[in-house]
C-alpha cells in the first residue's frame, strides 16, 4: 500500500513576530522539523505575504506594535476561515483567560517555545490534512434519533463523524476544525439552518 502521509516539507508555516531574535529562533526550530517557513515582522507584512503564498498554519506573537496578535487573528479568520492560527505568548497568566475564551484560536505556545510542544502542535495540524485520511463530517440536528441514525450510517462507511444538538457548540467546532462536510437540520430550535449558513459564509 502506498504511503499517503503528508510530509512536513509540504506544509508552509508563517511566523509573525516583531522581534528579529525570536524570529530567528523559531525559524531554526521549525526548519529543523522539516517544515517550510516564511517570516513576517508585523501583522501588515503577514497579511501581504498571505495574499502571495497561502500558509497552512500561522504562528503569531500577541504583543506587537501597530497591529497586535489579536487583531491579526481576527483579520486572518475573516479572510481565511479555516486557516489555523497558533498564538505565541510570554505572559500566560495575563493572556490565559482571553485565550481560553477566544474560540478563534487554534492553539497557543508559551515563549520560549519548547521544541517538543511545537512539533506536537504542527504535526497535529499536518495529520488533519493528510492525503487519504477519512473525511471529517459534522452533523447538527436537535433530534437525537436522527443524529444517531446519521452517525451510524456514516461511521460504518469509514467516515469520522462529530454530532451536535447545540448550534453554538457546532459552530465552534466547525470554525476550529473546518470539516469536509457539514450536514445540518434547517429547523433547529433557537436558530435555523439558513442562519447558521449565513454566519459561516460571513
């Protein structure tokens, strides 16, 4: 059987940090793991680079002048909905609450960055894009019986399935993972499927 695993060199990592010394360290760390890396010294530079060469993952510092990491994160998610963004911080005690409550963040690393944790984070995202992997399906329906039937039908055919009865939980999951297929009931209590589609398309 052919090896369908995605190699690190097939993945483009964009690192955003206003400190040259930090960028140099991160460049050395990431390239030592086999990934292709582009460096940006500001949020504005990062957005410009993304229009020229799309990244598979963005690593951004939070504390930067002119455009901070939170502002960059928001703009990236508006323009590239499913692009994973990992934030870098040296002040976990101060930033922790906002990081935990911000459902647009795909992960965080504390500086100085630990090589093993960095490798784990990057490899996890690479695994999600591995060619030949089972497709991810997200199903939203407030009828547990219908959910169970759909889950059974797809899992027995080898698909990976995540089911939700709560629209808020489903939206968070969709934004974080970018499933291959979304199946949703149009008539859901509190919010209908059309409104969910509008939110995802904006």
